C-alpha cells in the first residue's frame, strides 16, 4: 500500500513539474484564482451604483407579539375548516399549550421557513379573553428599503388591519397602509383614494383583502411603491426614498371577521355597526398567521453591495465609494470635494477627496465655492503643511517660494525666501523665482549685497548708496573757513545736534541753533529747530553729522571773530567780488 502511495505522489510531482509555471509562481495550485469582481466598480475600476441583495428581512428574526395562545395556561380554540365548494365548512377545535412544543404556536413560527407541507402558525389568545387589537412588531436591526409586507393567515383574515413603520428603531411610528371594509369609520380615511404626487407619501386605506374567505391561507400583501406616481423615477424622488425606508414594521389587527358560522351571537349585530367586537360574541375566535415577510434590501443608498455585522453585532453596510455610516449616508473624512449624494443608475456619486496636494489631512466643504465651480469642486483644505497655503495648498505661504525642480506635491516644494533683513524691502519673495524685493542699490536673490556703482553704508534704511566719490567728493586735508567758502554757502550757522529719526529716505535732526551768521532766503532764528538731510548725503558724510556735536565742522571758539568779519564783508559787497 505504501508503494502505491509513493507511486501516486510521484505522478503528482511529475504532473506538476511538466505543467507550465503559473503567473503567480506556481507554488500554490490555487494562486491563479481571482477574487470575484466588486459590484460597486466596473471592469475599468470606475464607481457605479451597487445594492445589496433582495431578501426577506423578517426571516429568522424575533417578532414581539402582544398576545400568544396557551400562556400562562393552556386554552381551547375552534375554527371553521373548508371542505370544498359544495360541502359545508366543519368546525374543528384544538388545545394550545405554550409549555408543550407539539401544541404551542409561538411567535417564532411567524418568521421560520415557510413550507406548505409543514405549515406552522403563530396564534393569538382567544378574543373573548383579550383585547381585539393584537400587535406584531418586527425589528429589522437596521434601516431597510421595503418593497412589500405580506401576511399569510391560518385563520380568516382580519376585517380591519393596519401596518405601521418606524424609522428610528421604534421610538415613533408612521402609518404605512390600512385595510378595512369600513375605512372611514375605522381609520378616518377614504376607501381607495386616488394616489397623486401630493399624497404619495401618505398611508391609504382599501377594502381589498378583507373578505371572509378563504377561511385559511388568505394573503394580505402591501407593496410600498405600487401606484405611486414617482415610483418610475425613484432615483430622483427623495419623498419615496424616505417612504420605503424603515427600521421596524408593526402590524395591528384591529378587528376580526364576524360571520355567524364562526360563533357570532344573534345579538352581536352586523360588523359594520360597531368597530369594537363584543367579547361575548366570540367565544373561541383568534388571529393566526403562518408566514410574516418583509421583502426589501438593506438601505445603503447605492454605495454598498452587502451588509455585514460590526464588532458590536449590529448590521451595517459594507460601504464603498468613499462613504461611511450605517447607511453609507455621509462621506468619509477628507472626501468633501462635493456633497454626499445617493447613487443612481446614471451616476455613482462617489465622494471625492479634497485636492490638497498631499499637504493637508483635513478639509471642509464650501457650498458657495461648489456653486461657483459649476458644481464640480467645493473642498477647502485646512491647516496646510510644508509651508504651503491656499484652498488646495497649491502655493507657498508668505516667506517661501516654489522649488520648480520638485512637484507641488513634494513635502519640500516650498523653499524659504531668506530675504536679508536689511537689504530687502520685505519678507515676501517672488513665488516662482524666489527673488526678494531689494532696496535701492541692493542686489542678489536675497538682497544680500550692493549693486555695481553702490557701496555699503551703515544706514539700515539705505544700506547701499551711490559711490560717494562720484556723488560727494570727500574733503582732503584740514577743514578751513575762508571768505570764498563763506560767500558760496546759503547758511552759516552754529548748531548743536540733539536727536535724529529716519523718515523714509530722509533723516530728521533735532538741532539747537546757537548763532546765525548767514541765512539766505527764509531767516533762521536761534533756538530749537528741525534739519532735514537726505540719507544719501548723510551716508556719504555730506555733511558729516554726529550726534551731540556741532555742524558742519567741529566748532572752535576762535572762529567767532572770523565769521563776524566775513559777515561784515558780505554787507559791504565783498562776496560779489569773491
């Protein structure tokens, strides 16, 4: 036997070695199998509408009932059984005991596997021992889009029945549909009212499906969209999209049938005379349902193809298209470039990420920008990083410029301007070239040197000035005062320099005039005064002004007599000869 296995193994190895290598490496015989395609995307990877499979949302779920037979004690109930069109119905009775599995009719029979060969029925208490109203409440565990609600009866169908829905897990209830032979009297609704676009989201009432017969096996089926005008354009009807949505379904049996053969007394009257059933007239009547179905789909707004249970055991959509939420009803963070929308047959309406060029982790939606863009883009990036700024983090912030050698998505796409604090006129540079705005006479991409024909000064206002030798010829040797110089000057004064401030290209000096020897034009007075000198002159020391010193040359007391002498000669007309 061992030799046979060895031989078989050898054949397998030979077969594998002779087969061509698979694209996956041939180590795994199942490597060539592919995952099934995602229904939410086409072959090209483009998003498209996808919906979960159609199911009976009630199957296997627990139904809360307000009444069940055989509890707390067993009870006897009777019903009429049809034997054919020509043969009269036969009355049959049975015992219901919730403690005996063979005689019990629990609510679990409402949503178990429905089989015609093994029909199981939930049954209420006899109506002479309980209220006429009996409720069935089904929690779907999640919001569904309901297509139909159906009930198959083991007893005669109720004469009046109401279906309600809840969209908030049973906190509030909205009428869904009414059935009654007396719609106005039971539910204050007209019978078979016309459905228009104005009332297509309202519960209607009909007398159909309220007949006595069949005594067993009768069906009531409510279609949520049947006859609704906007049903053909469901994708574009928010009203009907809301209308079919429900988290819970409640069925209220309001009033049973009252045929005489079911035991109604002579004094019970006709059923249309009193909406409440006299308890004495129904010694053994009950409601019984064999199958309770709620057909529909897990509500995912076209952005998921299935629903799964989360870590807490709750049913949620397996969302695609960058959506999230129990119903895929909002966009994932950072996917706010356009508002969330439900998917349609024409457009998947997937949520789009904000275009932040990889420089931001958060963004927000701006309605006005979205409208201005022709409803194409409304995302605004928040807290741009890497020295970027703008709605899309698409340009460099103040003090930085683009490095054109790198794409805008690079984390170092923006370089610091590094403008010289003295040579530059500001901190902002050209976004493309990085050129800083330089002051007069300053050059360089960061304004860090003087241009040709300029020399550096000590002034922070005018750091580079025209070469002083060409602008203001420096004085050589000792400074002297003679008659010729005296005559050429407009002013000859003795001042003390007190203070200086810069105003633009000018220096404003506060001076104290001690003596006035010559003043051509507007006369000068002794005392405090203001002196304006251009910064270029000041930098070239034309004149040389020093704080706490006299102007233009350091004053000497012996010059007083000389200046008085020049003053007298000027009055005598000597300056015209000089």
